[in-house]
C-alpha cells in the first residue's frame, strides 16, 4: 500500500524539435475478497455460494505528458493488477417431496379388485396430497 511520484523532463531543443514534461502518480494497494451470499425460499430452494479471491496487488496510475514543441497535453489513466485466483463454491438444495402409496403389502386398504371409476371411497378429510416435503441434502 502506498504511492509513487515520478517526474521526467527534457528541455526544449530547436535543432530536433523535442522537449517534454512527464508527471506520473502511481497508487499501490493489495486487494482480497470473501463473500457468501445466500438465497433461500423456505421449504422450496436454498442456494449457497462462496466467492473467494486471494490477495493480489493493484496499481492505479494517473499521468500527463506535455510536449513543448507541439504544444500538446496528453492525459493517461490506467490500472494494472497481478494475477489472482478466484474460487467459487456453490451448493443448491431443491425441494424433495414424498407420498407413501402402499404402507403394507398385506393391506391395500382403499384399493380393491372390484374398483372402477364410479366406486365411492371414504377418503379422510385429513388426507394429504404429499406426506412430507423437505430440502434435499446438499
């Protein structure tokens, strides 16, 4: 972390039409990132993400150069960085529902050989469409 100030100049020379003034200001820093966003809808979906960027160096430069002979001023702004490692770890858990159709192979209960589409069944008012719904194991 820090900064560097650099200044260069060349006096005006009429013989070869050269001469300039350069000023550079460099800022140095080290960056790192850890982030863990979580998206969850209760009993429907859970999405967990882990982002990690190891520490790396960054340089931000502002500079200008004035050409005396051409009377031109140029501005320069740029950024450079070292190589960095990006690690992304994601897990997705979705809803997982179940219904027990046959509780015992010895008792078929509501199902009989004589059933057809007109047969009236005494279904319980407390019968569930699905027995259980949970999030899957990641």
